[in-house]
C-alpha cells in the first residue's frame, strides 16, 4: 500500500511537469525569437550623441529586455538621463515590442519614444546572431541603428543618418549586462 501511494504521488507530481513545453530557445524565447535572446537582461552604460559639428552629449543609459507572451514578444525598455550643473533630467524614454511575422518571415518592431509617437519598422539579424539592425525615416533623412553583441555581455550600438547617399554616425552607445 505504501508503494502504491508513493507511485501515485510520483505520478501526480510528474504529470504537470511532463505537460510543460521546454523553451525552444535561449532566454525563454520561442522558435524564431531565438536570435533575440542575446538582448535579454538589464544593461547599463553610456550613450554619446553628436548634436552638432563640435558638440557631443553624454547620457547615462539603462536598457531592460525580456520575453513576454510565452516567449513570442521581446519587450525593450530604455531610459536615458543627462546630468548637468547638479540637475538630472530624462532625455530618452523608449519602449519597443518585437515579434516574428511568420507569414512575411521577418521581425517586426513597434518602437515608442516619449514625446515622439511611434514607428513601425523591421529588425534584421545577421547570420552570426551577433549583429542586428533597424531603421526609420525622419525629416532629416534615413536613420539606421546597428547593434553589436560580438563581445560577451556587451551591447554596442551605432546610430547613423544618411545624407547625400553617405552614412554619418551620430550616436554611440556602450552598455554592459548587469543582470
């Protein structure tokens, strides 16, 4: 009788675990979302923006990324602050959701930035999985952002604007994973 109860107890506790589906990819992403797992975590560092020919602004950045909706959506939250003369102010407040469109076979992203509305765009991932790129059209020209994860726990992002058929860098962000 004792063995029968042990067997029933073992069966009862194993059944829920057997019914669970293991994540199909790293960092809890599913299927096609696997390459985006490199973004998951909390990141801190600095962003330097060129705001004129001889003018640069440095910003303290914090990015947080994680999968939601069963690993089918990657959510990114970014906050940047700038301190000057003892005052700190928010200069970047952004939120994005990235999904895989199986029909079109591409990543789609909707990115929001405080005070600037949103943009729908595509996110491309290089075959090596270490480089990603997305872009948008602005009144000043085409803009693209290239993310590099080739160094472990390091996120380097370059922002460029196209003018006269040539790309010019205006942003460099360097973040380290803290969690």
